[in-house]
């Protein structure tokens, strides 16, 4: 799939874009970073961008502008699994939507059906980026949540002007996207990571490594769908060749809506001398140094729509072991910078780590090679072009509506 768009194709027309999602920065996940980068890049190009989201922490401002993007945070007193409920959201949507050229929403999100309804009432086009099918742990309550969320999504998808997928591979395998393929546009996510501080990264590696042994990284939440237990179990294979290996985890590990941390304590304790948990890292510079300090990054997920962190690692010179998940396997396939292993197979993960450690030069590619495939400006260009087309669609709808109103007889007729 070609992702190249010439910069001169961008339009001078300035848009008013309303972005709807649940969490926005300083809530840090690949999802929120994706939206933040799109919002700030479009604001830098002169578009008016407003984010309507939940006030997920009480100490956050209700209304502020950050790097050209206005952020309006709504009261969200009720938590439900990963989500939050905003009682004033219907009114806020109605008041905001009428003032904007188009709506950019992001799924999964509880309020997707509401966005669709208000979009239809206001005549505004909706573009939605899908950040991954909702996958929750087993249990009746979670099954109900998944079913309801999917039905809400179907309402939105039928109304949407375009649906953005992280890749064609993910779209072809997504139970959310497959029924609406005529509306799907693949667009690689925006990925920005600074060049690492090599000296600082070397200090980190010396700190994390034992007797010069390999440093294996994991970047992400410690949740069941990402299968951190498989990476830990892979040490039984890795230790046969590298008994002094260490695994360093970057990301939240005691997640409030899952008991994964507690459930995996037996294996965590079994290998505790080889594990290092750093917690959440919010600085991009710090993350770049983290990647540079690794010998290999491993993503053992059962499901993954893309995993931005693997491209970030590649841009810092670190190869990746990725499970064979639709969407998640795309960066390794496209760059050749790593290995793809079967899902659920800790032995295959361990063997892949050993293979990369023994032949690392074979898997390391130049930064320019990665940037040629996953280019930030090209991704923003595609978003901008899609939004411009969606705004034109909004403009077509509204004059038709006004003609209908003007054709109605007045009181004197």
C-alpha cells in the first residue's frame, strides 16, 4: 500500500475541526498520542482545532489551549470499565457541532452513537479513526459492554463520511471495520520520536544490564490482551543462551480496571531478579533513550491494531519481535526490522530474541528507511485531504437544508 502524498497537494483552505474522544492528554496511550499529534499538526497548519473530551482528573483545567489546540474537558463522574460517562455531553455536542466544518471522532468510545445522531441533525460530516476493536477480559459484564459498544459503533459507521484504519491489514481483519469496507481509508498513524541521547542511553543500559547481558524491552500497559506473561515465560528459553538477560517494562502495570498484575504475580515473582518495572514514561525524549538502551523490543500481544511503539523503537535503532496479529505485524513486514512469531507461543518469542541477539546487524535498518515508510507529514497530509473532502460534504448538505426551509410558505401566504 502506497502511503506517499506530495506536500503540494495540501489545500490553503482553513477548516474548523471538532475532535471527539473520551481521553486526551495528559492521558498517555498510543490512542491519545495519535490524536494529539494529528490535532497539533493541523493546528500548526492554521486550522482551528477543538478537542471535546472527559475531564479524567479533577485537577485538569476545564478549558485550555495547548500548542494551538483548544481542549474542552467535560465533567465525567461515572466510571464504567475503561470508560467514563459525561452527563453534559449531548448538550455540549449540539452546541459545538453547529460551529464546525466537520467532526473527527475516535473509536471505540461509548458516545459514538450520540455523535452520529447529532452529526446528522446538524448536517456535519463525520470522520472516525478506529483505534482497535474493543477487547475486554472474560466475564458476562464485559461481554455485555463489548456488544453494546459495537452496536453504538454500527450507528456511527453508517453515518460516517469516512472511517480511518491504521492499515489495510487491520481493516481486513477487524470485526468493527469489515462490514463497512466501502467507507474505510487506510492511513498509517502519525509517529514522532526524537533521536535518542546515545550517551544517556548507554548509562541506562549499564544500569539495567547484568554483566553485559542483553536488555529486552516491553512498552505498553500490563494488561491481559498484551500478554506480558508470555514475554516473562520466554526467559526459560532465553536463559539457556543468555542467563544474564533482563526485561525492562515501560508502562503502567497495576491497572485499575484489570486484575492482570495480581494474577501474574506467581510468574513475576519467579523471575523477579530479571525484571525491572519503570512505570509510565510520558517524555518522548525519555522513551527514545529507553528504546536506544534496548537490544530488542518484544510485543507479545494477542491483539494489536498497530502498536506505535514498535516503529518508535525502530526509529531508535532497536529491532522488534512482534506476534502475528493483524495490523500489529505490519511494521515488521514493511521494514524487515525484526521477526514475527505465532501468538501465544512463549518459546517462539524466546527463540526470536536469541536469533536477533546473535544476528542483530541483519535486523537493524537505517532511520531513513523507517521514515520513508512511516512518514509523519504524509500521514497528516492524508488526514488533511480527508477532512477537506468531508467538509465539502458538510457544505453540500447544509444548503439543501436551507433551501427546504426557505421553500416553506410563510404566515402571510
